[in-house]
C-alpha cells in the first residue's frame, strides 16, 4: 500500500512482498522492535522493519501537521499489509474519488493548474457512483472535456485534514482518450486557473510545481520516467 502524507510517499509492505518485489536502496534501516526512532529527524530513503499500526499512525499524524523536508521515501515493513490496509480503512473516514490521465490524438496529456499547483482532473464520487462514471464526470465538469474512459491505471491514497479530523482519500485513476475539447474551459469555482496539453519536458517542468502523487500516476502511464 502506498500512502501520500503531506506530499511524502509512504510504502506499507509485508515481509514476503518486500523480499520479492523491492530492490530500493535505503539510506538508513531501522527496526521498530529494537531501535528508538525519532520520526521528526528522518532524512533520505528509510526502511523501518517490524512496523506496527500504532507507530505508523503516529508518524502519519506527525507528518500531516509537520513538513518532513529532509525525508525522501519511507517504507514500513509490516507482518500483514492487507490487514494494515483493512485497519486503516476502518479507523479513518475514507473519501472515495476518481480521476484520469486524458491523452489526445497526438499523445499529449491534459494538465490543469489548481490553486497554483499543476494537477490532473479528479474529484469525489457521488453516493453509489461507479468510479469510471465519477472520473468521466469530473473531467467534463472541471475541464469541459469529453472523454472515453479506458483501463484503470492505479489507485492512490492520501491523507488530509477535513473539519479538524484526519481522513484518507482513495482515488482510482483511469487512462482516457479525448473525444472532444471544443468546449474546454477551467472550472474557476473549483480553483482551476489553467488547462494545458503537455508532453515530455513540459510535464517534467510542471511537476516541479505539483504533487508526488501526480508524478506517481504519470509514471504508471509511462508519461514520466522518474518519480
């Protein structure tokens, strides 16, 4: 499970999955069972073994309210990743959302600037709304663009504060093909300032003023080489 907290990426993985699938180089490796870990002082790419739910939640709450400027990517190794995922979904309110990576006929993708940051179109699901329907509707509402929704790219999770409480948002991302952008217009009431078709270097430059989660989604679509 990958969770984005205050623009930092946190991986939750179990021992078996970690051994098989991870080849990341870590700057520091700690063991929750034996080491005293000062979360405020973490820097670089970190692995914490024997992570438990309470300690991980303590870090998430700390990181949500304090910028961890020196921290790169943090990985917690837990006994059961599926159990952790179920537990965090039971402890925190889950906000369901969906969005998409819209590609036009010449291979450019639709980026939008919202509240000063480059982003991808996405939004909260209406009650009982299917994710594909949410994604298609949000692109139309936010950008005035008609799309065809294709395959799912990935699901991202990120935490934020809502009315003074910590919540977690689940966003399902879909690949989309442009049908028509004749009525393309940013939805100003949602804080969207600009819409732009981008490729290559333009995307890389935009991501300098964006979010880690957006870079992750674009890497999944092969529109970006590095996160």
